[in-house]
C-alpha cells in the first residue's frame, strides 16, 4: 500500500509525461513521494498523530527515493540526529552506490 502512489505516479509519467523510460519514471515518482513523506512525517511530529514508521522511510529510500530522502532530511531537518536511522540510511546509500557502479562497469550495454 505504501508504494501505490509511486506506482501510480510512474505509470502517469510513462503515459502522459516527457519521454522517460520505465526506470526514469519510477525514480522520478518515488523521489517525489519520498520527499513528501519525509515532509509529512515532520509536519505531524509532536502532534500525537501516528508517525510514519522508520522502516517505511528507509524502504522508500531503498527503492529509489534516496534523492527525495536526502532533500527531505535536509530541508525538513528530519531524522538528522537519530544515529541508528542515519547508519541504516548510510548503508542503503552505500549499497546503491555499489549497485550503480557495478551496473556501469559490468552490465551496461555498450
């Protein structure tokens, strides 16, 4: 259920947006959804409302929303002081960097 807005956004971008492939559409959509989710979580912090679980925030970053997460963390000052979250987020960023480097070095069509 958490990723349905990103799926819908990616499908809409593919259908009506600029000429993007499926990966670009997904990354654009999940980045926006991740950014908005971090903003929403910050907005409701301290109100007594149910917060967005950290596992959801991390899952959004893991599935391609890293840029949105970084922007949300920076702009909203969200999760920037929680060491356990930052460690897991850093691991996600490192894994993504290795995956991207591996793709460019070994799997990319030439």
